């Protein structure tokens, strides 16, 4: 993997702010030719620095206005139990993020649902049936203060 120089970092910062910028706009902003900018962006993708370009959808506008954080404790801390849990949560469409964490929980889940009733149904139907789950602690988000901030580099 090539070390990132100031131009690479500038390209990444511009893309984080607005992934819809054209190659010409980015090239102008970082003071390189469009051809050089295109080659650099291709390399940044190939080397895994850029993992995708996505639209950020307003959750409430598509009927998913409730954000829930769920702490999960497994009954065993073994590689097999972790692998089984991770395979099972991969199929939950409501699950936005799943992180193996240190501390009071084994996993922290970020879930988007329509409302509390929708979460209650998900909890009863899916979450408590996940393999190896001993305890679930649920936190309903009252206000999203800072979400998906750009990386600080």
C-alpha cells in the first residue's frame, strides 16, 4: 500500500465532504490535472482507502425514524460463539452496524426501525433468538447529535 501524501489526503477530504464531486472539480480543488486526479482516485480505491460512495438518506423520510442501540452479552466468549452470532446478525436488514466491543457488552448493535412497536416485534422475533445471547440491553436514541462525521485526518 502506498503512503498517503498531501494530495491523496486532500482528495479524500473532498470526497468525504461531497462524494458527488466530479473528477474535474476535485482536480481543480487539489491543484492537479484531471488525469492525475483520476489515476490517484483509482489507486485510492484499489488500495482500499476508498471503500464505496453512498447517498446518505434521511431515515425519517423513508419511515425509519427510530434509532436504537443494543448491547448484547453472549453466554460464552469463544471464537465459535462469536462466529455463530456474527453470521446470524448478517441477515438482519434492520441492523446498520454491529461492533465487537470491550467493556460491559460483547457487541454493540445499531438498529433503525419505524417506531418502538416495530422494535418490540424485532426484539421478540429476532434479537432474543440470536445464537448464544445471554443478555440484551436496549437504548432508544432521543437525539442524534453527531452522525457519520468525516474522519479527522
